[in-house]
């Protein structure tokens, strides 16, 4: 099998390690580009949301590179993501005639048997080796998240613009090359140490902004047009509401055992949106409330165009914003959105937050 999978942020480093370790040839999904999106948009239903289009484009590129199997995830609940792989499979096989196999992992709590069958088919090593590979993959994902978290803290303070991003790129390469848990821990420690030593202006008091929204657009920099890095270079500390390891614990591991996760977020959202509406709609509301309580200066909501959960959240956000005196900027993202336009809107929002902070502190901006 020549396997590929969705490209979402840095997660490819973990999945590549897992699938290669299991004895498969991996066709790395290329990082999405404008061409990927154009390709996906060409064959996607008109009102499909942005992640659908980018993923379809990615699969088409990976198939051209030789992939014959796609491993992806499904889902249940009000969001359309649950049937997206089925639609993509039809487009690839029936409409475009590709001889490609599509393997879909459904949520564990509903499909222990199906998951077991898929794993039995995919895993070509002993159980012991598989468990140790899974542990190595998990350590890589934790390491990637740790590097990104630290970069969000250091970037707004760096004296040499770009120094943090350069180090982050090197850290990702090191984690990708690491073959054992020990190596993963060593390179992570080494790179975190180097990041701490990047010359920083510790007198700066960066504005603090929370980034919320749908998981794919929050985690994939191409789709969100590098919002996190751009804000960092504007001297803003960003708290990204979603990291893959946290999400996996809450929505895969706890969910598998029917333990409800993210209770604090759901509790905070309850006065405005007591129901789960799919995707991250309810989270976007709860997280806005929590960022206000944590004293953040503002919140940026990333919403794919036609994403119903985020559209619902967007309609509630003004009330939350008013009640908690929390400025919120919603960025609707689609194939027409350009980086220059986003940067201009971010600059204006950051100026507004700076003036607001100065006013609240009784300073002149
Ligand atoms: S949450 Fe929104 S963007 Fe994500 S798959 Fe569902 S509808 Fe699409």
C-alpha cells in the first residue's frame, strides 16, 4: 500500500512516523498551496466548506504522486464532516475514475469493531511494536505542540524578526528525524532551550489574543493564511485554542470511554449556546468567555465559509462580546481570501486593541 492522509499543520510528522513504522510506503501529503485549493475547488460541490476542498485537492495531488490508499477520519453529529470522506471517495472513484482505496476511522465509541478491523488490516508489525510506535508517535505530537506553544510566547518578544520561526522549522525537522522516544525528548529539550535563548525584549508587554474556530483552519497555516505567525510578528502573544494532542485526549480518548471532556468550555458557553451544534461552534462561544475571564485583550474567530457551526457561533459572538467587554474579530476564510487582506484586517484589529488597552490603563495610545 502507498498511503497518504490529510495534511493538517504539523501532524504529518507523527502520522508519517506511525505509518512507516507499520511497514507502509508513505506518500507524504504535500503542504497545501493555491494550486491544491484550486484543484479541490474544481471538483468539490459548490457549497462544500473550505477544509473539504483543501483535503480533496491534497488527495488528488497525493494520488498523482503515487498514493493508492487514503487514510482519513469520519465523524458523527450535526457537522457535515461525518460524511465528507464518503463524498470525497465518490468523487475520486466514480467521478474521476481513480483506483484508490479510502479508509475512514470513525469515532471509537461507536465503532470499536470497525476500528479493530481497520487496524488488523493496516498493522503489519507485532502488537508490541505497534504499541511502541504509537507511543513514539504520541511523543512526537506532544513535542510538536510544545515547540509551537513556546514559539507563541517568544515570537512577539524576539529582537530579530523571524528568529523564532527559523528555529521552529529546524525543531520540526529534528523531531521528524528522531527515531526513538529518547531522541524526541532530547531534540525537543535542546530546541526549547535554544528558543529561550533567542534575544528578546522582555520589557515588552504584548497584547494577548486568543485564536478560536474550526479545527482545520486553526491548525493549518496555509488555510488561515499564517494568522498566528503574522500576529506574532506584529508583537502579539497568541493563545491558540486548539492543539492536536489536547483535542485527541478530549475528543478521541475520553470520548471512546464516553467521558465528556471540555466541561469548562461547555459550561462557559451554556448561557448562550447550551447545545452541541457540531464542529467547534459551541467551543468558540465558551472559549471567548474564558479568554475574557483570563484578561485577554481580544479574540479572533477563524471560520471557513459555509461552515454552519461557526456561522451560528458568529451570530452569538456579538452578545458575548458585549457582555464580557471582549473585542472579537471574525475572519471568514474561503478560496477568495488573500493574505494581504487578512494582514490589513489584523493590523487594524491590533491597533484597536492597543488603543483600548491604553484607554483602560488610563494611558494615551
Ligand atoms: S466544522 Fe465546519 S468547516 Fe469543519 S467540516 Fe464541519 S462544516 Fe466543514
